[in-house]
């Protein structure tokens, strides 16, 4: 766990603009291993209070090859690779954790924006979940204030971002169970996510 204190701020309407710029820069920096880059997480949801950190998802076809190709250019751009190589598996699933593999870099405290860079396999359940979570909230703006208030209250009560994430994970699981029903009813698919 990290000792960094969680800070959740009011939504900034400029977040999507900066995220698009960051995505374009990363696409050039990381080259042909990138299948697509998506702005995910709370800063990608209009009106959602969030930690002022951009979550970007880079989808690739081979994690090991991508990680080897990404390490040097990301380090030169101020990113540090962290040892987190798997995502939380939702409690309602009995998946092999290997299906939820990822590689993770972050950039903090410099002149550039703070970024969490999640590199996941195209078609993996964790790639899909990140897009589903974002798109469900975008389609249900009436749910945004309740989730935002939960995050703000949680951040105010805790001293470290690791515990914040651990407590938030089961709530994300609850949201995603509802989002799965919505996805089935609407025909939503990760390959068509916007």
C-alpha cells in the first residue's frame, strides 16, 4: 500500500480535452504496439468528482512485448513502471486472475499531468470492464452524483490511496453488475465503446 492520501476534486470539464491530448502524445510515443488508447476512469465521466489523475488504457495484443517496447520511452516521459501486474477480479466472477493481467505505469508530481497508464490485452475482461464502467455512467448521468459523493466521503475518511482503492473495488463490482444488464439490453460492446 502507498501512503499517498486520496484527494477527490470536483469534475473539471477540461479533463476530456487534456486526456485526448495525452492519448495522442502516447500513441506517437509508444508506436505500433498500441491497438487503441482510451480515456477511462472517473475523469472520463462528465460531472464525476475524481482524483485529479488521468486514467488511460492502452490496449495491446501482447503484454510482454508491449511492456518491453514501452519501458524506455515511458521512462523518458517521466513514467515509472509499478509492480502491479493484475487487476481486481470482481467478486461475482470466478475467473482465473491471469485473465486480468496488465502492466502499469504512472507519472506524478512533475510539470506534466498526473497519469495512471493501464496496459491491457485487447479483448480481456479487465479491458472490457474499464470501458463498460465508463460508458454505463456516461449513459446514466443520474447515477454520477451518488458515486461521486461516495468517493468524496471515502477520500475524506482515509489516509492512504491503497485503502481507498481496496474499499472502492466492491462498490465498482456493484456498479458493474448493473452495467452488465444494461450492456446486454442495449447491445453495448467494448469494441464499439466511445
